[in-house]
């Protein structure tokens, strides 16, 4: 899970005492294994999001609707590319293999299983 902060203070300049009071967050596309909004919070002029998951190589759009104390509504969208944090390592084969990775076979043509 990673946290992201959107600072809305530039949009609130000149409006003393104004701040974010409501927040609506949408993530698209929504898909199995996709980016998940775990939690969100408002901290004065900042929107804080905690996001997890996502498919490597996919670009998600996170859209925030921010309501302010003065009745204004700010709509901001951010494109968020997801990259793999680690490469997937394939499970080791249960079979004994030769130097080229081909399974060794017994006299019956069955792969020899490593114990």
C-alpha cells in the first residue's frame, strides 16, 4: 500500500478559511486485480489517498471530487501508471532437468521427480 497526497492549496488561494470538507474518489478502470482505494482522508487543503494493487503496465485514472467549506467543488484527475515492484520468479519444477532445462526421464519415458 502506498500513500499519495494531492495539495489543493493553489486552487484555494485568496479564500481565507476555505478548505476541503468532502471528498469523492473514483478509480478507473475497475478490474480484477486492479488498483484499490484502501482509505482516504482530508488534511486541511490536502487530500490523502492510500492505494494498493494494480496490474503492472496498466495506467489508472484517479479522479477526486473535492467539496470546500465555501461551497466550491474542485474536480482533479491524476494518471497513475503501475509498475511491478519485483519480477515474478517461476516456481521451481518438481522434475530433475538437464543443462538445457529439459526434464530427465526414466526408462518408461516419465519425468524423474525431485524429492
